[in-house]
C-alpha cells in the first residue's frame, strides 16, 4: 500500500501546481509554503510543536518559517491551497479519462474508508489531518485520504525511530545509506547542515556501532534500519483492517494504473 499511495502524495512536492497555489497566496519561498501548509492541520501551534511533529528537521529549521508563515496567511488558507494544487497535479497527470473513471472514484472511497478508521492516540499529524473535511471531488478525496494515511505512517515511523533511539538527522543518514547514497552527508535533506553538526551526528552513529570508520553501515546498523522499517510497516497496517479482503484486492487493482501513470511522470 505504501508503494501504491506514496506517488499520489508526492505530487505535492514534485509537481508545480501546489507550489504555485501557495506562492499565489503570498508564501515567499517553497519552505514557507511547505511548513505552513503541512503544519496547518495542527492549528496555530508554535515552532517547537511543529519541530516535534515533523521530527526529521534540524534544530531551528521550523522556527525559520513558523509562526511567521501564518502572520498574513491563515493556516486554513494554506492547507486549502495545498489540497487544491495537489489535486490539480493529480488530475493533470492522470488525464480526464483516468481522473474521471469509476475506478478512481472507487479507489478514493476505499482509501477514505481506511483513512478514517484508525485510532488517533499517539498520532499527532494523523490526528490533525482527521480534523479536516474530506473533499467531495474524487480526485481531491484520493489525494486527501492518501495523504492522511501517509501522515499516519509517518507518525508510526517516528515511534519506531524513537524506540530505536534514532534522532531526526540520524534517520536521514540511515535512510541515505539504505538508498545507496554515499557519503551519507551528501544527501539532499542534510547536505546543507553545518559540517560540524553533521560530523557530530556521524561520530555518534560510529560510537553506537551503526556505521564504520568510512561512514558505511555495519551489520548492526543495517539490522537497525531494517528493524525500524519493519516496525513502521507493522504500525501502518491497522487502517486497512477496515477493508474486507475483497475490498483490498479491488483497491489494489484500481490503484495500479493510477500509480503507474504518476510514477511515469516522475512522482516517486
């Protein structure tokens, strides 16, 4: 399900429409729009809360955008713009025939059934998404519910990282190495951080025996990464218990052509 749903969510970051909508509101940079629109379901919380909920950003990054991003533009306007732009991207990439198909409408209904079924306890970002109105338009509903499930999975991933004592920047190093990116410090999510800060993170992972002197995985590091991912999958499974086996098969069949077209356009 992660592989089928993730490309639906990633249009928010890959395609132009969402950024254009947020820029049109008055957000001056991509990251202003990102923080304002993704954090918006939490309400007007301080930067410390956004930092905690997002988990993987370095200290001070949230505070560069929150709460200043909301001083002229409300959280409600930002989250509406994100949904509007993201749905427009999905619709454009899929084309009228697939976007208007009964299969997409059915997939949107089934994803929504799953997305609204899980307990919210301990799931900060998921709980925030659950407070938003579910769109009536099938394409917007598809994106909205897929994104709700993405935040549910993200909350579980943070729990798995916390259980393994892996911090946010450490998680990026581990993710980079798992993806074959070497040196890990070149990974796009962390390469801009101060070299002294990155060196301290790498030294900490070495001291714990998770990476070797060259900055590559040890056996213990790879086992830890795999354990975190396995627990993330396990914690992401409960929403789909709301679907019968037949509904789950139907959902997979309906999503496959949608996901394939989005991936072909670069949403992966």
